[in-house]
């Protein structure tokens, strides 16, 4: 499901925004500008003064021409005009420096804050959000979309203000110099403005489509790189490259459409601009011959015409950049506007004690977007400190049941109670702080072993890490590395063996000191030596803790206080190993077919 891609209806997309929506997007962006308002003030002064001094130049040039061609001109006068011109350029350079530096501070700061806000929201989004979106598509919001917004904030805003001052000031000075010539020039202005509006709207649609295609390509690349060993095991390099090439070709086709649109518009603006200059020379030349205008005034008028034309041309580019930024910001705010986690209670309940009891009361569950009920009317009570093994055929609902406890999902009906309180009535952070998990497929971060251990307790001291590692039978192999606890494990712990990864995960859980422990049996794919070390560590970890084990091995099942057999989302049998074997039901069949084979 590609839920973050725009829905296409005919030639329009849902990324087309009305003026009101565009204003709303800009308002959201302006909130990120508030911490930098003083730098914005400095930039504003720099922009205004630099733009105003830019309007002085054509007037001085006109005076220079009249002085050079006039009968009363002297070299001293020319010297003074030239020095004045140099002074104007020097002062303009100072204020341009202020403008560029101040806006760089604002732009870099805003995009950093924006990325922090987006990442903060991403990691707080509920698990179902990630079930229907690909990682590469999400991370593109932090990279390409944020970069588009940055360029707009850093340069486009200042350019808009600068060109606005230049345009208004230039038009006023044109009228002052010659109202007749000004009328001829301003006749072309509405044509360019209307064309720019049409061009910008179409460019916004195409640019947003291009960002979508790039996000798709990023998602493919991210998936294949993250699963590079799978790609190589099955010699799927060619197919992976073909799929990525297809996505890039698709984005390239959209980029060409955007290039064609720009290529059509730029010659049009150029033709209008030079046509206007030709008209000015033709009419202005006649006025000079009739002595209604001095040569210097004609030169000034020509320069102001170029200034105005340049401002109009810049506005067309700025408008297209603004449209691109609005499209990119819309995609970013789609993430920021997503509700964080599942609905939180207005007044969270706090249990009287944290004993680790878990109760499923008539729980049914269906995954969002699916029609098949995964769990149906499950009733199960797990006493504090009890170890319960969950067994059943694939798809019976074992993993789903455990994911309702930390409230990764909400039950469709019924209640899940932890410490006697419905999980929907508790603060999520406090709820999840009482539990930990050791999955069969361990997920480690690419940093050091110490950083991975501190995930559940960032403030843990080194002696705490050592104690947890000793309890998990991990201290010996960790200290065997040259860098010890600072050894970098690589992405997903790829530089550690399977048994080492499992023991680091167990040490991480020990350090978190949970009341409730969820295990997707961690020894099923290990060799005998690693299994013995991991199992010994797990036995210590499970002591005095409420434990749910998704069991694959008969030894684990026999060690459990109770076995719960799931079939088709419901509890089929419950009891000890001997009781269930004597009953001769589904468990007997499972133990013969699956559990025994795993011993």
C-alpha cells in the first residue's frame, strides 16, 4: 500500500492546493521561523538596503552619460560620479553579506528543527503506521523534501522580498523618468504574470509527482540494501537492479516533463523581455531625437527596464520554487499531522502495584485494512511470575497476542489488562517500561555494544552494563574484543554471531529489569553450544518475572508453568505438558510434528 503517494483523479492530484491551503502550509512553516526572528530582522534590513541601493545604480549611470556627452561636463564631475558608484557598490556588498549570512543561519536552523520534529514524530507513530509504509519512503521526507524547503527558506524568501522591492521601485522610477515609455513597458507585465501563474501551478503538480517517484526509488534501494544478504544468497542482484532502474526511469520521465515545461516558459519570458527592450529603444530613440528625453535618461530607463524584467523573470522562478516547497512541505506535514501513538487517555490510570499480572478478557483482533479475524474471544489470565508457553500452528495468533500487551495494537473488542488496569487507560511510556522482549530475530543498532545495552536505560553506568552482560553470559565474549564494550556491531548486529546477538539482547532486557518478559524463543536457530549459553541466560532472566514464550522447542514447553495452545485465533487447549499429552488433542499432534523435531 502506497498511502503517502498522491491520489490521481484525471489530470489533477490531491497535492493541488487552493490559495487558502497554501496559506495554511506557509503558516505552518512560519512557526519554525519564530526562534530565528532576530536573524530574520537582520536579513530583512540587508535585503531592503541592498535592493534599494541596486535601484540607485541606473540613475547614477544616466547622470554619468549626460555628463560625458554634455557641454558642461568635466573630469572632476566624472570622478565624483565614479567614486559615488564605487561607494554604492561597497555599501551594497556589506548589506548583501548580512543578508546572505543571516538567511543561511535561518535556513539551516529551520531545516534542522524541521528534521528533528519530523524524526521525533516518526519514532512516536504507532506500529500500524509502519505496517503500510516503506522505510525509504518515510526517510525521503527527512532528506529530499526537507532540502527543498531549506532552499526556499534560505534564498527564495529573501529573493522574493528583494525582487519585490526592485520591481516596485523600478516601475516607480520608470514612470518618473518617462510616463510614455512606462506605458509601453507595463503593457507586457500582465502577460508575464498570467503565464507565470499557469506555469507555476503545473510545475507544482509535476514537481510533487517527481518527489513521489524519487521516494519510491529510495524505498526500493533501502529495502534491497538492508536485505543485501538475501539478495546475494538468491543471486537477485539483476532483478533488484532492474526494479530500481524502472523506478529511476519513471522519475526520469517525470523530470523530463518538468524540464519541457521550463524549456517552453524560459524562451517565452526571454522573447517578451527582449521585445520590450526593442520597443523601448524604438520609442525612446524617437523621444531623444525630439529632445523630449536626454540620452542619459534613456540609458537609465533602459537599465531600469532590465531591472524590472529581471525582477519579473526572477518572480517566475521564485513562484515555481515556492510551489515545489509547498508540495514538499505538504508531504512533511502529512507526517507531522499524524497522531502520535494510539489514542491516549485524558487521565491515565496508575495501578496500585506492578506485579506483572496479564489478563486477556474476551479479546478479539483484526488487523487494520484486513477482514480476517486473527484473534477471537481469547480469555487468558497469567499470574505474576508465571511462565506461559504459547504454541500452535503458523498463523494461530501467537505473536499477535503478545503484541497487544505493550499496546502496539488495540484489541478490536475485549480488554487487555496489565497489573489489573486496561492498557488503553494507562500512559504508554509507563506501561512499556514494565516489560521487555527478546525476539527470535534480534534487532541491534549499528553502534557499539554499550549503546545497544543502554537502549532501555540510557543513564546506566558501566558497572551496570557489566553486571547485565555477566547475567546474560555475554561478558566473556565482549571483553574478548579489542574494543570491549565499545565494539561496533554493524547494522543489525551483522558483525556478531547469532548466539552473541541473542546474548546482547538478553543483557539489554536484564538491564531494563522488566516485570513482564516476552520471548519469541531465542534458541531455535542456534548451535548446541550457543543454545546452552543463551538458554542459561534466559533461565536467569525469567526468574521471578511474568513470562510469555512463543515456544518452538519441547524443552521450553516442558519448563513452562502452563501451556496455552492456540488454533485459528482461539484458545484450543490449556494445561501442563503431561496433562495435554494425556488429553490426546491438538497439542499431542503439534508436539509430535513440530516440537519434537526441534529438540
